[in-house]
C-alpha cells in the first residue's frame, strides 16, 4: 500500500507541473508580440480555473485534492530569497560603484520554442517548478515539520526527483563559458536557499516569545546580506530560474487556490469590506504613487515607474514582471534594489504589527509617527527625482527613498485607516496585504501571524484583488508602447477613483 501512496504522490507532482507550467506558457503566448506582462493573463486564468474546478465538482475549496498545487502556493519565501539576494548584490555594487563584468558566463538562447517563450525560458519555467517543490520538501524535512505536511511521507521522493532533474535541466542551445561550473553553481545556490530557510525559521522561533516576527523578515535579512557579501557572484541555474519563473509560478498556484474559494467566501460576514478595500487600495496606492512620481518627481518613465512601485508597495505582480524582464533591462536591474530597500524598513513593519497581533489591536500610537516619517521620506525622494535630469545614480537614489517612504505610508496608512474605522486586525491584515499586493505581508499572514482564519483566507482575498491587475498591467503595457511614458490623465483619474473607493470601504465598515 505504501508503494501505491508514493505513486499517488508522484501523480500529483506531474499534474501540478503540467497545470502550472501550461498556465504560465499560455499566458506568455497570449501576450507575445505585445508590451504587456504575462501576469496580466495569469491573474484571470488562475482565478477562473480555480473556480471552475470547484463548480465542476473536480475539487473542493482550498484544492486539497491537488496538494502539490497548494504546496507551490506556499513557497513565497523561496521565490523572494532569489530577489533579495540579487537586490543585495545590486545595492553593494551601487554603493561601491562596482559593475559586474559581462564575460559571457551564461548567454540564454533566443530561439523561440513556444510562442512568446524561448527554449531557455521554457527550461527556466520547468526548473523553477522543480526547485520550488524540491527546496520546500527538503526544508520541511530538515526543520522537522514533515509529520504535519500533506503527502509528507513522499517528501524524500519529491526532493530527490525535483532537485535532481532541476540540476541536469540545462538548455543545450544556451551558451556558457564553463558549463560544469554553471551547473555546480546551481547546486550551491539551492543548498544555500535551504540553509537560509532553516536559519530564518530558527531565528523566527527564537524570538517568538519576545516578538512574533515572521520567517520572511529574517530570510530577507540573511539573503540580502549574503548578496552584499558576494556582489561578484555570477548567477547559476537555480537563481536564474527562480528570478525568471519563481514569482509567476507561486502566483499561479496562489490564484488557483484563491479562485477555488471565490464562490463560498462572499458569504463570510465582514469579508465584503476586506475585498472592497482590497480592490480600491490596489487602484489608489498604485496610481496615487504613480501620480507622485510622474507629476511631482517628473520621473514619468517605465525605468522609474515600474521598479519604484514594485518596491514602494512590495508589489508581487510588478516584482515578477520586472524581474522577468517585461519592462526592459533597466527596470529589471533596478527592481531588486527597490524590493530590498523597503524590506530593510520592515523591521518597523513586522515588529509593530507583530506586537499589535499579540495585543489584539493596532498600536496607533506607533503607526502615526511612522506615517509622518514615511511622508517626509517621499518628499525628499521626489525632490531628488526632480533634479535627477537623467542621472542614473540620482534616479536610483530617489527611487530608493521613494520605495522606503511610500511603503511605510501605504502599509501603516492602510492599517491605521482600517483600525480607526473599526475593522478587526485579522481582517485588516488581509485588506492591507491585498490592497497593496504586498508580498511580505501576504507571506506573514499565510504563516499565521494574524491568526488561523486570516491564514486560510489570504490566498482568496489576495487573489481576488488581482482582478484589478489587468487594469494595472494594461496601463503599464500602454506606457511601454508609448516609449515608456505613462498616460498622466489616466493615472490621475484612476487615483481619484481609488480614493473614492477607499473612502466608501472605510465608511461602510
């Protein structure tokens, strides 16, 4: 019977591989030849497919019948570790005025294998899936959590098959100056990610009696620090795959799980306000920030707007689009910096929110001064951006300041508004993370920082507000087709619409 169970588990591994990689490939095919991001399609595709699975009685809400898909939706921290590491590298290079010399260590193939996807990119997507499963399986086993994990008896098999295949999957059309070294780098990177995961979990557990800081906070500190210590590390297959496909795959799994909750969740008391704020917050915080950058900072260019808002909101969708190269090389190189900078400020975010969670209510006496400090940081950033005049160093400096300031204003502004309006902290955590598409808060809520109910519903509320993303990515796509310039009338109108929505959500709580 045990052999039959393992065959059942491998069957689920294969089903999840097909479902998620096909979803990403279909999305890339639909946007091929345009300036739009594939995440635009993944949003709608994932939510619709999750709801369809439930409506057709193929599965129940939560997708418990597809445990590997659920597993992928829980690997957020793994995907972010890659971004944090590269962000640490970019920050160190920026501070030391170093540059990574391009000696053709690895050159991906440009030969299209599937419409919109080259052969190297296809390998990245498949390898990314295998790495997420394999690393998560090893992490759970090493940390002693395997007994409570679904399909946990098969995790050794998952780890072996997934990691072994990920190491040997190298596109033969891609060029590498030293292929053996490139493959070995992949092994080192995977082992390092597993080490970071376990150390960050131990650190989170060690301080749990003092303050409930989530694992993602320590994972950010460790991986960013490692990137700063190794600014000259040339990325191997593990990091390349996770940077390109990690976030799209995690979001695909999350949207499927969230879509499966779509129909039942609307009947839960109080959740309507969470969703309304999530929708309105998506529009206001995104387009409000774009208005500040475009009108006040005079930085209306995708190379500024995309990484600035990805960092300014820790925005999962824009983060994935930037690191995948959807908005150009400059946005891709700047995004890891902007993602890391506000996470450095998360020592305030997570400490205050963790203390609030233990207290059962938001500590407004701490959030108000931080909001004021965030506003001051935004003002300084906009001044620097106005005088940048095309100077890359000044633009990056201004964007770093904006990312930190806007992050603090958006996070604590959301929690404070919702708390003063009378929303419970548990529901406010879902509203804020969904209203910002905030990857850090999403992971913290998913880890149970704000209780079991929020942890079980966050995939739905987070995924639902992603329905606004066709509008978000549509505006960014149009900007890409307009030489990188965002429609100023469009973002102003949308920011006003989002503000009205937020006020309505607060009044009706």
